[in-house]
C-alpha cells in the first residue's frame, strides 16, 4: 500500500520560501505512470491544486501560483518536495502531498503551514 | 484553465435521504472527473473516478454520472457516516477542484 507523508516547518515568515518534503513509502517514486502532487486548503476553505510532477520528472503547476512554485523529486530518498517563494498570509493553509495515476488515491495527513512574522 | 462549479454549496439532509450534488465544468472534460469526500481534520478520500467508476471499498450507495460538462454525485440513502464535504475534480487538463458541497444535518 503506497503511503505519502508531509514534513517541514509549520511557521514561515512573510516574503520567505515555504519548503515541504513528501516521503513515499510502500512503493517507488519512479513508479511508471504516477503523478506526485501538492494540494493545499486554507483554513475553512476548499482544496486548491498547487502542482504535480510526473514520474518521468516533468512538472505542471497551477497557473495562479506558477511564478512562485517549484516541485522536484529526489529519487535517492524516495521523496518529492515543494518550494513556494515569496509567501504571504494568503499562503497559510494545510498542505497535502498526494499521488495517483491521474486522480489522487493516496494522501498524506496534511501539515499546517502558517505564514506570520 | 478549466473551472469547476459545484452546487449547492451546502445541503441539509436527513439519514435515509437521497442526495444529489452537481458539478459543472467550464469546458468539456469528457469523463475525466473524480469525486472526493473529506471529513473535518482529515485528508480527502476518493469515492469515484472516471465520472462513474466506484473506487474499491466505497459503498454502493454512492454513484456518479455525467460526461462533457455536467456531472452528478448521488448518495442513494444517506448514512450518518456520510455527513462530510464533497469535492469534484477534473483531471482532463491538469487538475482543478470544485469549491465543495457540505452535507449537513
């Protein structure tokens, strides 16, 4: 059973870079056909897809965040990561990593990241 | 970008009710649509993919239909465990979620 789990700082200062890592267990990040993605949910609000990276390494991003986001993989550690630059209070949210062939079948438990000085 | 619009935003229902949630896409997405259920403090869980295919382990009271731009999620007989928020998601062109429908008592 494939599992994913987020890790990273719970507090980030405005204008800095939010960095999160997702560790994959029960399978390989090189699994053919899999997408590895990040989704966030501001408090009390809905889900927003941030971006996804294909097992081959090609990444796709939400157009509203594209200028500030980078998603990458580290196959040696079986992890993928999210970097969101120049954060503001509007980036405060629960961040989920998730995976699946097209839709998301495996989700992490989510990690709350608060942007505040 | 493809926009997804769900209705209603909130739905009040009782145990045993038949419940229908609608999702509309801003352009045709064929049947590349998934439905998720989310409970407070938990990650979403996929219920249906490819518009009408039930994910393994999901109760048969859940069903999905539609293609193109109009889709529905139906719960045939609402159970206490079904009070939650439901999201549609298109995966025809990148990914987009609907804004969610909260099913409450």
